[in-house]
C-alpha cells in the first residue's frame, strides 16, 4: 500500500484525470474508474497474455503489472483513444483477413503493433497470446496495415462471416470491426453495470466481495500462480501388446483468453461467461463442469441487493475449469485396439463414433474435471490413432497427406513438412459462407493441433491438482515458432458444417506422423516464453 495517499494525476486519451493512490494497477483504474474496457484482463496480475496492453508515452506496456502511481503525469493511450482513422484502419485490416475471432486478445495486439511499429510482426507478438487465430492472420493484418493498403470489404458479408464463426466456434460469435477495437464482444467483465461489486473465488469454494477487484483479491488472500517445476505426467498406461501404434496424452489446459466472468442484478439472471466464443467448448454453461461464476453472481447479487460481477482469476480458471481427458491407446495391424480414457460423461460415444472397433475403457484418476465438450475430445485422439495406423499400413512416406473424416461428415487432409516449415490443409465442410473466416478458423485449428501434439502440457500433482498456474506454463506455441499454414477449401454448396475440428484432427495426425509417431505427447519440449 502506498505511503503517499495523495491522488495520482495522469493523462488518459488526452484528458487529465485524478485517481486514488490505493495501490491498484493501471488496468484496474482504466477499467473500474474510467470505464475504459478496451484493455482486457486475461491473466492479471501475471503480465503474460498481453490483453491489457496500452501505450504509456507512446510505448506499449502491459497495464496489469503497472502500478498506477508509476504513471503519475504520464500520457496513457488506450485503444479507445487511438486516432479514429488509425483505429478504423486497424479494424478493417484485422477483419479483412480474419485476424480476430473471439476478439479478446485483439485490442492489446493492435496497441502493441501501433505503439511498437515493428519491422517484423511475429517477434512483436512474444508478449501476447491468442488462442483462436493461430497467429498467421494477425501477421497478415499487420502487413496489410503496414503497406497502407485499403482493406477491401468488396464482396464480403460480415453476417456470413459471423455465421461461419458461429459454426466453427460452436457458440454465437460476431465478426465486426468494433470487436477488434475492444467493444461489442459482449464480454461479461465489460458489460457489467458501473459500480457492480466485484466477487472473486478464494480457491476454497467461497467467494469474497469488495468494491474493487484488487480489494476482493486482497481479502481473499489471492497469491499469484507460478509455473511449477513438476514435470508433465501421463495418467494412463497402455498394457503391453502387439501394437502397431500407441498414443499417450497428458493433461492440457484449454487456456481460453477470456477468463470466466458473469454479472447479475438482484433478482435477475446471470450473464453468460461465453462472451464472443474463443473457449472451444471448454467453458460450460450447464452440466457438471458448469462455470461457477453464474451461480456466484446470482447468489451474491441477491444477497447484497446490488449488481455483482463474479470472475475467476487465471489461476482459478486453470484449477476449476474442465480439461481434455487424457488417453492411452493402442491399435494393432488389423485395426483393432484398446482405448483407455479418463472417465468423462459422453466420451465413449465420441470415441466410438469414429472407431467402433476399439475396446473403450474409462478410468477414474485423480485430476481436474474433464469434459467431452472440448474441441473434438476423444474422437480426435481416436481418429488420429486410426489415421496413423492406416498410414503405416499403406507405407506412408513424407509428403503424403493424411485424411480425417469427422463425425459430422466434414473431411480434412493435411501434410506437415517440418523442413519447409509448412502445414498444407484441405477442408470440405459445406458452403464456406465466408472463405476468409473459414480459413482463419482452419489456421487456428492447425495451430492448436500443432501446439498440442508437440508442446503443450499441464502439470498435475499426485493429488490431482493442476500445478502450472500461469498462462505461459502450458507450452502454447508462439507466433515465431509456428509453421506457415496453407488452406484450401473444396468447392461445396451443401449445408455448412463445422470444418475446423476435422482440420484439428488431420493436422494433429500429420504432425504426429512427421514426429515419427512418438507415443507420448507432447512430442518435444514445451515451447513457451
Ligand atoms: S492481463 Fe495483463 S498481461 Fe494478461
Ligand atoms: S481472437 Fe485471440 S484469443 Fe480469441
């Protein structure tokens, strides 16, 4: 706590403001006191996701680890304070190439690129995370903007782009320039009524309420999460057998950027924590893995008789949120095999939908909650295993593509050429509706698959508690380490269906083949910060 309690004076978007010297971060002050919600909170106070990036005297800085007293007298520019033409150019550039999906990470990235004027985009993104786009289209938006090209909207219907995004993301999702600039995404933490009380989990099943987020965290005695020294573990084993191919996966963190938040008026219904997609099935609105923030917001608003915004810290979202169930599986030369999976409602049907010949065993292990709703859970692992076995039986050689047919009928083929640093993808998923957005989702799926197979893990201790609690702990592949992804879409006029999940599976299989079918994922050391 500051010893000098005189107010802090700073310039924000051209206006002088005075705020209390109460030890809060610049991010908290911008969002809570000034109502500037363009800078997002994806991991505060970890300072690792970049979502809260603003300009301080013109230079990009993460606001969540910047105490407001440190910027006394400085000039702060948030995404809302960008020159209108500059902002419009960025928004058009991002929309033109599909560089923003859920949009939660996007305003921070715009501020980084605008403030840093990099000569290369990927290195400039080292301080940022995007879980949706797979980075490549962000580089394309930067190139478009750097070349001062006018982002053409000709022939583009953003309603169709939003429809394609909704199919791919599995929840209502809007594609719009306003989301690039930090508004319109419907994120609960942005739309809560001014002055709503803040509620945070104390990690022991209780909620603490205060007038500011910082105060609630202080009372809840929240300490910042750490990256563990615990190595990843593989909770399931496959017995010895005449296996042609074996696969063991570990725990992985969905790591959606918008942590769970919900607000509620007294006597009202809580808002959804799924703002504009981006969680790929990992944020549950109902069922056993339902996000706890909705019930907390409702209960606390009724209890206190005022609006309450309940939110999870990054650490709590890792501790409490559902994970993809780990598997251990083997398939023999005849295509028969055994598939063990961490017990999860609905997972057996998902696996059987693509591999009816496998014997499926559910196993109860200590660990975080699991969900079959997470992107392709179960069926993707089974499809990858079967595709690998088929490839081996056909004497697959480098450069051959691997094809996966998803349970919904979508089909995708992929080739990964490690030497060339390229992933080539072809997808068939009905009427594309909007090629730009479909391509963006396919690139994002390719990144998620590549990252999962080669790099990602979440350390879980013997008692079943996740130990990696920072967003940089999970090994998400960075922009500078991501192969180039080339996407082609097969001509199709049938009903549009999700295609990126098939791409996710096909790329996972192609990357695994290129990695020599090493039985344990991740196949190499984590690539993270
Ligand atoms: S919220 Fe500041 S870096 Fe993540
Ligand atoms: S668009 Fe980047 S996290 Fe969703």
